[in-house]
C-alpha cells in the first residue's frame, strides 16, 4: 500500500516538475546565453549541479561509485542528453527565440518513434501514428517557413538546425537510457551524467577560449542559478526518475507541454511572438506528438516481476 501511495504521489509530482520547470528553462537559457558562451554556461551549470547531486546521494547513503562499465554508459547517456541535447539548445537560442526553440524540441518524441523502429521489441506505431508523424513534420515545415523567406532568416535557420540536431541527440539519449536499464539509482545516474557533461563543456570552453568571453552579472548569475536548481537538480532528476518508472512514450509528453509554457513566458517576459504560420506549426506539432504517443502498440510481453526489478529504483 505504501508503494502504491508513493507512486500515486511521486509520478504526478515528477511530471509537474518536468512540465513546468523545464518549460521555464528555455527563458533562463535565453537570458544566460546573452552573457555567457554556451560551453561556459553548460560547464558551470552541470559541474555544480552534478557535484551537489552526488554529494547528496553520498550523504543519503546511496551507492555513489558505479562500475567502470556503468560509468561508461552513464557518460554516453550524459553526453547525448546534456552535451549534445542541452548544449545544442543553448547554442541554438543564441539565434532563435526561446519559445521557437522549445517548439523545435517538441519534435523529439517523433524522433523517438522513428528510432523505436530500429529496436527489437520496442513500441511500434499503428496507422494513426504514421499520420501523426506526417502531421508533425508538416507542422515543423510551417514553423520554419517564415525563416526561409525573411531577411536574416539564414541565421534563424542555422539556429533551428542546431536545435533540431540537439533534439535528435536528446531522443537518442532517452532511448539509450531506457533500453539499458542500468541498475543505478536514478539520482546517482543523474549526478554522474551532469558531472561528465560539465567536464566535457569545461574542456570545450577551455579549448575554444570561451572563459574570457563570459560576462558575469546579476542576470547571468541568476539564469545559471535557476538552471542549476530547477533545470538540473529538480527537473533533470525528475526526468531520469520517470525514465526508470514510466514508459518512455508517457515521459515524452513533456515535449508538447514545455513549448506552451516557453511560448507564454517568452511572450510575457521577453516580448517574443510567433506569426500566424508559427502558431499553426505549434498546434500541428503538439497534436502530432499526442497522436503518436497515443497510437503506440505495447511492447512484446515481459513478465511483470522482471520488469519491476529492472526498472524500479529507490529514490
């Protein structure tokens, strides 16, 4: 009974953190990248958040040191999710609005659906799901169409391409994390993934001489602090915990809630706006992701007790 109550409370809470806080991080990233190079922002955010998370896990009595093999896989997942995924979005937001970037990232569940076609025993789509995929890419075209014709649109297209690549990297990391089912506590996994991504960003910032370009002020410090607290320590840990406890098709639903939050906050606080084509694209992508997620067929049967052992981790 206690386990049921915990799941009933913990799962909606984790979804709420991912939906709301991750939707707001696009705004914080836009503010942060105005003053800080992407690698500097990523290094500061992930090194601090990863170190704090592992320290907490150590104090809480969790086994913090994974095996060498587990650490290798955690590094791969962290570099895909955070190195390619998150830092790609940071780079992209130097060229596009925060709400626009969030809408592009919403295409990620469609990437995941396509990746699942290559994985044995993964979820498959019904005919309705294929319609959703087609609708999603039509929405993406509608979203990008104005950038193809406006003066200076080439810079937006560069930013959009980087964000779309970031979404692909994030989708690959999500699938890899779900398929591996590493027997590592979710918070420990998140800590190592953030720490490794932070080290990679620090190395990149050093190699490309980005540290002297950083401009630290109240806005940049506030943005980084918000990203550490709500983007990493709360949002990312909730995301990793959900990957271990909820089907990935349900976890992916954050991708069509976050854009709505990001667009609203961008309009209210940064005076961003979409044109008519952009709103059409937003609606099409949101509907498409909902259709794809609702149309997936179940995986081939797996004994319930075996799945429970491999996916449930104590938080």
